[in-house]
C-alpha cells in the first residue's frame, strides 16, 4: 500500500499528479536514463514503465536502471505478463473493463498474480478503459477489443462505476499511445462526477493546457508519453507538472 498511499498523498497535497510514461522499445538505455532524469528534475510525481508489446528482451534490467536513477516511484504499466520486474515499486494490476475478452478481464491476471506476489511488487488494482481516439492504437489492436466511443459518456460512466463497485482503486481512461485525440474533457468530467475512485487520464495529451483542462474536469492523474520521445520536448515536463499541480 506504500505506493498507492503515496499517490493519494500527491493528490491531497498537489491537487493532481503528473506521471511520465516510458516505453522501453522507443528509447536506447542512454535515452531512458536521460528521460528518467528529466522527469525527476521536471517535478513528475511517478514514472510508468510499459508498452502494449515489448520487443526489448532486457525489460528487467531496464526497470532496474530506471529504479536506480529515479527519485520517484517506478510503477509498471504492463501490456502482458512478460512485463513484470522485481525492481519496480508497484504495478498497475490492470483489468480491461471496457472490453469483453475474458483473457484481459481476468485470464492474464490469474497468471500474473502469483508472480507479482512472489516478487514482492505492490499491486494497485486498476480498471482500464480504452477510449476511441481517432485511430486504432496498439492497445486496441493487441487486446482485440473495441474502445468505448469518445462521445458515449453514458457507457464510460457505467463502466467506470462497475469497476468501482468491483473494488478497483484507480480508473484509467486511455486514448492509447500516439492517439490522434485525447479523451474528451467532457467525458472526464462526466465520469468524475459519477464515481469516487481516483481517475487517471492518458493518451494524446500533447499540451500542458490540455492536461490542465482534464485536471480541472476532475482527473487525479495525467500521463504523457509519446510527446516526450523527442528530446526537444523534454522541457515540457516541467510545464506539464506545473499545469497538473493545481495546488501550490
């Protein structure tokens, strides 16, 4: 519970939390180290590590590298049971509640649970909801599930509430890596008004003002990833952090 409690404390102290997502396949080890340093110096509250599919066979050693450099919690954001490492502080124990494939609702979780317990990594149960973003994303393709249409607020609300009733500690609205459009601010607002569980929003957020709008709509955490792959955009980390941290 240490990392989850830390995240909740961030929300209490700062209004909302800013998280940098690192995809191991999109960076060299050197670039990953530089990105971790930039994230911590830029006042990010945590680092997510993961991808829909990891081609790099050295995932465990990369997580160890990230953990050694990071001054904030390193949290796994796994696309499969292959993305588990003892070196992480916690793991999002995801259930794809927006889909209807039992393998991603409970199948992969049954395989992963004993491994996570054995490694001593803190699990954070998370209701994962894919939201349509203008194009097919990796998460949509790999899970073979249809996302919730971006204008169907009622479906998003009911799905998030079901995840809350199932005991999920976090709800994640995900437009997907490289999304054309981020999750609509209106959907964030509608879902947040309907549930009490802290909400994470990620995918397609490219500007600090877009992050701020979703925090003002009720999001507890904002995640950015693709926009930071270009070194020229690393200065945006501190801008995103300032936009998300509505309490000073």
